[in-house]
């Protein structure tokens, strides 16, 4: 599949929110991945940070779909998404990392916009493309519930990989990205856009790589001061979480690294409602 991942992820990334009834709302970001279910049927999976759903007190969230109009304009059309039933969580989460996945029935245009699972970085992707400190990655999200426009598209930003080493994911399950993070960003995709042309072991010189590197889960703070550093959880754990949807006994990686000092969740905080 030949595509510009920046543009395609714009369509696949959605705002997740839940009104709190007092003029505020809980806000996060999610993105859609397409895969095949065990019975061979195509399906759409919503991926986000586990704490986005955990800190929503109600049973029903809203997912920010967008509708293309005949005149070329877009309309923001959020729909209900049941995340609990009878107090039971309906999403699947990774036992060791802040990742959640839930199978959804998306409108046809959104099901088509979902990114194929193959675009999630695998165990060897970072090594294959020699991802290292200083490389630029892109991130999509809704900082404090702000969208790029009235149509509800996410805001695209960029940052440099700010930690070393960044692989293997079993030992280094997260890495740092140098960019400002705000409540509402959590759960958004972090990706390497088209243009990474680096020969790696077994690769060809000039090979063009684009892939989802992971999802944003936290920001770094020190003494209540934001350090403008985001914490990204490797896509390996997204893959494992999606495997758990069908098989709760699927193997998972219990990484043994220590959490980053000063880390704080980057969503599920009260954000002012723009209306």
C-alpha cells in the first residue's frame, strides 16, 4: 500500500471525549487500525492510552467522526462509544503498558481510513531503519481538546527523538520525544513520516520507511513545570494489546525498565469545553 502516512493518519485519528456535566470534559486522542479478525472478516480497532478510558467516569464516551460534504466541506459528527457495561470495561488493555484497544463499528468512510496493522512498528523496525536520537517524528492529537479546524481534524506536530537508546522495546518500552505535550494529547499516534531513507542491515540504500512508532502516553514534569518532553510507548505494545482482544492468554512483554521520573499522564484531565 503506497500512501503518505501523515495524510492518512490525519483521517484515522479521532478525538475521544466525555462531558463531565460541569462545563468541562475529559479529552484524549485515539486512532483507527484495520486488521482481520480470527474468522477472516475485516474489522476496525480503536487504539488509545489505557488511562484515557480509565479516567472517564461514565459508561459512554464520544468519538469524533468527521463527515465529508458534497461541496468539499467537512462536518464534525461525534458519535457515542460504549466503553463500559454494567461496570465492566469493554476495552482491552496491556497488563504492563498504558495501551488500550477496542473493536468498534465505524462508519464506512472511517473503516476505510483505518491504517493497516502492518504499519505498526514491529520488534525489528527500529533496527531496520536505524532509528536513533535526533530523528524527527510526527505526532497527532488534540491538545486541551483543540482541533485543527471546525471539522475536528487533529493537530499535526513534530519533535526529535530525545533519548538513547530507543530499542529493543523489551528493554526500553518507551522513548522520549522533544515537543510540548498537553492534556488531550494522550493516545495519539507518533510516527515516522515518508522520507526516512537510510540503509539498514539487510536494507537497500535509499529505502523509504514510514511507520507508526508508538503512541503518546505521558508528559514529563518537574516541580509542576512541564519540560516539553513527551513519553512514547513503543508500537510493539499496541500489537500485543490487539492480540489480547481475541486471546487473553496471548504472550505479552513484561518490560523491566523503570518509569521516567516526573512522568504525568497527558490526558484525561479537565479541559475547557470550547462551546
